[in-house]
């Protein structure tokens, strides 16, 4: 299985590129601000230009911290998710010819990681790259706590419902 076109990998790749593009812009803006400070020390406008440059540097610093907090974490998460999807897909491939697999089934706003059709039924396989102990006690728990990021069970039920409706439309 190759997952270079999976939803998760595409989001990882696209956001990774955006992050480095924004970081590059921040680096250039930082050099320009420092340049303006250095080259205008003897200018009558030096105080204003220096103040503006310092404000720009503060904005750049805050933007970089915000970028780190929001995007870089998600980019790493998507990269881990893409790797996990690849590993699970490769494991499912070992089921043999009795099973038909559809990887990365596009739902229009996300995808079903794997749809496995075989003699024992149709299975929606959703892959997550969480670490720790996974348990279920009225709710899915990771290391004894409920996930604050996402309703994983709700996501899978949505994917099952989508699969059920699509198969009913196609095959009655």
C-alpha cells in the first residue's frame, strides 16, 4: 500500500510546506527589520524606524510562537497519522485474496482509511496514531482519559453511516 495520496498525508505535506514558507517569510522580515535599525542609526527618522522595527520583531516573534503552537503540532500529528495508516494498510494487505481492500476512500471532507470487504462482512478501519493504553468504558479512553481533540467513536460511526448509505445507493 502507498499512502502518498491519502487525505492525512496530503494535509501533512501541504501544511508542512506552508509552515516552512511562513517561517521563511518571518526570517526575511526579521533581517529587514534589523537592517532598517542598523542603516538608520544616524537618520533623523532613526527613532521612529527603530521603534517600528522593534514592533515588527515583536509581531514576528509572536507569530512564530503561534505558528509553532497551532500548525507545527498538527503537521507532526498528520505525519504520524500518515505513517500509521500506511502500517495498518500494509497489515490488512496480508489478509489474502478473500478480502478486497479500498484504501483512502474519499468522503468529500475526509476519508475512510481502509474499507475491508470479505467473507465475514464489511469493515470500516479508522487508524489513529495515539500512544498509550486504549480502553473503553462507556467512552473511548486513552491512558484512562477521554480525548479532548476528537470524538473518535463518533467519527467511525459517521464513516460507517456514509458507507452504508453509499452501498445502499449503489447496490440496493
